[in-house]
């Protein structure tokens, strides 16, 4: 099986209520991406605008979701059942970001608006990272904050844990942010 990268460049990429599958390659776009309700992206998807702004489409991402490039990324409602990588540029989380895999997942050190943890398996804050929640957090699965990690709720954000919260690092509620 060969690995292929399908690069849409700055062209628009549109799909509605469908499943995109790319088991051995990567879909990537530096342009506008529009995915309608019920869309699932299987495999790797990279948003890589080098400048300007790029909106991350509301969808379920079951492979690797990567945000790269120096541009500003705006993230709405994302259901991540795979892995997540965010580097370079600026990211703003306006909606609900859900880590919902059937198994363990690593929570990236980002500033989320609403963070939801579901599926199964422990969801752990990445080592040496700070995950910040600005509005609310819900979890129906075990949550781990390792020794070098921080989970903080800012600006009167609320948190509901329906399973264990294990803190070996730092957990702070109602910090100023």
C-alpha cells in the first residue's frame, strides 16, 4: 500500500454528510474547508494555512487531525476519536472540543472553550503541557493529570467529572485567565 497526500492547496474543499476515508494517506488543505453535519473524516487530515485565517470544519475526525502553518486557526465543534497535533500559528477554540475515542487519548495543551471527554479509556493531559478550559468541562471517563502537566479552569469555568480524576500534576479551578 502506498501512502498518498492529497493536497487541496488554497482551493475550497467541500463535503456534506459523508465519510472521507484515507487509510494510508493524508488529506490536507490551506484553504476553506466545509463539511456538513454528520461528516466523518477517517485517516489523517491536516489544516495547514501558512497565513491568514482558516476555520476547522465541524466534524468527527477518527484519524490524526493536524493543525499546522503560521495562520490563525478557528476551531468550532470537533469530535476527535483519533489523535491531535497542533503546532505553529494561533488557535481559538469557540465550540466544543470532544476527545471521544474508545480508548486512551492524550489531551493537547491548548486553551479550550468547552472540553468534553467521552468514549472509554483514560484521557490524560499531555506531559509538560497545560490544558486550559474557559467555559465548561464534562467527563464521563477517567481523567489523568500527570506529574508535569496542568489542567486549569479559568474565568469561572465549571467541571463535571462522572469518573475518577487523578491529579499528580496541577489542577486549578477558577484561576484568572
